[in-house]
């Protein structure tokens, strides 16, 4: 959940590190720091809060910092120790000659701290990372070789880490290593980089080397080399990154979130390209290796995910059960990994993750793989750790998503689930062919319908203005849109900090209805279909308790005008596809409410986009 950048080369080290960290700010933003190697010394600069504070701090030291020949930088999302200057990375050993930045959690740091204290190390911070600095410094005192010192030191670490290390005596050398946390090398011309993620380096190079767990990389200005944990040289493949720097710009939008919401029609078109040529054709998923035989032998499917991806998974369950007739369980990865699950070679396990690096989901996937299950990954990052564990892959092609609140990646995950469910139904011949034909036909025209919603945003802005003063918000829905209610509520709470909750509407009267009075907004996701009338009754029940009623609907039903204070309309769409349309106004509603409240939309407090710790 932290971001790392390392640079050795001829450009301005400070600028490269700060620009790189800015691109990684989605990973954490409660403090930041850099360590700079100049020809004669090693300096560390840190600041609490967002990266702009560190930028300001560095402006007071330009005479020194412009001499830097290499450096490492870090953006932090605090796990051990409050976000203070002292706890911000980089951390140093006692003599100050060695600096380290770290992403992950050293689980055995308490034992190591005791051992190192007994050996004379003095600890200044509350972080788990400081033990790493002392540990490597001790190994360096013996080996006088930074790569070897790192190789030996990490043998004592338990947990997860991506590390980048520099020593005052090794003026043209950066060393990095990783275990269960991402780290890649950016390969340039007379310059090399370390980074937690592609956006930090894409402006400078499209060539990357992905490190595997346990590998140790050494960078100089002109070379890079990789060894394994036993010290053997590893020949690594240089991959060409498919990213364009323009993806990282707001393109005139006030926030990345708004830009990403507007990209959704094109995201759907991109996903469908090559996978669905015409409604009459079968869905093509080249990287899914499930045969008819395999599907026949499946007892069940388990889908594991977190946050927004979990909501996509819930819709995936509805679709797969409806179209394929296979039992599907959906579970939060953090729960799945700490119980005995009934998972074996007859279970298909689907992991869903925008980032492909969420620690809980990655662990769950590895556990299921060890039990012999076929692993299918739905991810926006085909270059991620999760994708590398996959037997089958559905790349969701949403392009890079910068805003912490997931929007276009959610729509992309949904479309991926539609394609997957149809694909499996076609192999299994388990669904009515006219239903599949109509789903495929309507999927292809969804982008225009979303464009219609996006071109009438004023109504949603008006709604946002009316309800932005509320402290609580309830979303209700039934059937396939129950997860839409959860996702709408999650969007609102994560960027506006309003207490928003999604309920299956039938559950209202079993408790939550007690909260309703004339101050409580209740947004009913009232899409035409099998549960429309039922949800209408539930909405009446809420109205009878004086709640402030809002409808999100594709119905022209006259009765709605009396029942609801505010109506948000979306184009007509068949029931099964309605979640793809219904979520768009809810994303916009959350966005505009947060904007009215003056919140930091793209980087909400306490959150990070990639949750690489359990
Ligand atoms: O990268 P992942 O999809 O695995 O991330 C899972 C959640 O952390 C993520 O969806 C989170 O809930 C977002 N902030 C939602 O907007």
C-alpha cells in the first residue's frame, strides 16, 4: 500500500523521484520521503501529508539536491506507527550510511527488533521497516557488498516486502527485492529505475523487468542484474509496457474520477472488441482454458474479491447461476483465507481484482491453487501477481484507473462477467439461445445508453445538491441490483464520508426501517423486471415512514411521481443487464456530492488504491 521509486541516471534525480511518486500517490498519501546520494553524502528529506508537502520542503534545499546522482523515494500508507515525519520512509541504520524504503509488512519485526536491540541497534521509529535498515547494515558490515547484504538480510524477514536500498559507500548502485509485494525495474538508456508500478516510469521508458518473489536486483546507471535467493544469476525477460503516458492525465476533467466515469462507454467497446463480433457469434475468450469436460465436472464455483470487485463478483454469481446452472459462492477474500473452505479440483475459483495485487485475494488464490482448483482471474492488470497465478485469464481492459474510487474498472469487471457467463453457457449449452442472443445484442448497444446518461448529468447534479447536507443515506434494491445498491453506497461513503448503506429491500422491515424518518434519504434502484413490483412495495413502506424518497429507474410508471421526491431516469434496458446502466448515475451522484462538500475526490482520506497488506 506504499509506493516506491528508485532512480540512477543522468537526469535530475529529485524531479524523477517526485514525479514518479506523484504517479504512485494512489497507493498511499499520508507521508512521503526521499533519500539522495550526492558525490559526498547521503541526505534524507521527509514530510507528513501529501507529496506536495515534500515538494515544498525540497525547494529549501535545491543547492544540495541538484547534486544528487541517484536516489530512492517513498509514499506511505501507514501500517506500523502514526503518519509522522519520524515514521516516514526512507529509514536509516544507526550510522546513517544505509537507507531503505519498504512496501509491505514485516510480520516478525518485534522479534527482530529485540534481537537487534540486544546487539546495540538503537530504534528511533515505531515502524516495522526500521528493522530492515539495521539488519541489512549488519550484513553489509561483514560482506561490504550491498547486493549480498540484502540477499542475506531478507532471509530473516517474514511477511511481505518490496525493498529498495542504497548505501553511501556504493555510489552507483541501487538494490531492490520483493516478496508478495510488487516491484519492477524500468530499463532506460544510461538510466535505470525501480518502481512499485508502471505509472512511475512510463514517461521515461516502456521497457520493464518484473521481479519474482525472492529475486534481488542490482541497478547501476548502465546495467541491471538479477539473482535468486541463493545467489544464482537469473536471466530476465524485458517486457514492453502497453501503457501510454496520456492515460495518466486528467484530459481537462476536474478529477480523475469524473474522467474515468466518462471513459466507461469506450471501456465497454474495448472489452467487446475481439470477444464478441456479432450477437450471432459465440463469445471468444482466448485466455480462458475451460473445456466442456471441465465445466461438466465442476461441483461449484467460488468467487473471491474485496470491495468494489466483491460487488462485481456478486453480480457474476447471479449471472453464472442464471445462465449456467452452476452453484456459485461469493466471499470476501479476507474471510475466505482464514477458514477451512470446501475447495478442490472440482471447484473453479475466480479471483476478481482491479489491481491484481490485493493481498487478501492473492493469498486466497494461492490457497485455492494449492488445493488443485482451476484458477480464473478477472483483472485490469494482466501484468500483475494475480494474473501470473492464473490458469485462465479474463483481462478487463479498462486502462489505468487513477482515482482511488473504482468506477470504470467496476463496469469492466461487470462486462467481463457477462462475457464469461455467456461463454460458459455456450459451452455448456445451459441457457436458452434466444436469451443469449438478446443479451449479446443489448450488450453491444450499452455504450450508447451510458453516453445518454452522461449527456444528462444536470439532473444528477441537482439531486446531489439537494442531498449533500445529509449525514446518512440508504440504498435499496433487489435481485441482480442488490450489489448495485452496495456499490452505490460504497462509492458515496468512500469519497464523501457520508454514512451510506446498501440493503436488499426485503430486509428493510427486519430492522433498518427503524432508522427511517423525514431526515433519511432512501434511494430505490427500481429497474423494470422480475422484482420491480416487490421493490415498489418496499419503497411504499419506506415512504410511509416519511423517508426522503429517490428513485433510480428506467420505468415511466406514473405512480412513481407521487411516491418519490426525486426521480433519476436511465434508458430502458433488460433486467439482466440493468446493473451496468444503474451504477453510472450512482457513481455520478457520489462524485457530485463529494465535490459539493469540497472533498478530495481522487484521494479520499485513509484509503489507498492498492491494498497490498492483509
Ligand atoms: O484492486 P482490487 O479490485 O482487488 O481492490 C479491491 C478494493 O480494495 C477496491 O475495490 C476498493 O474497494 C475501492 N476503493 C473501491 O472504490
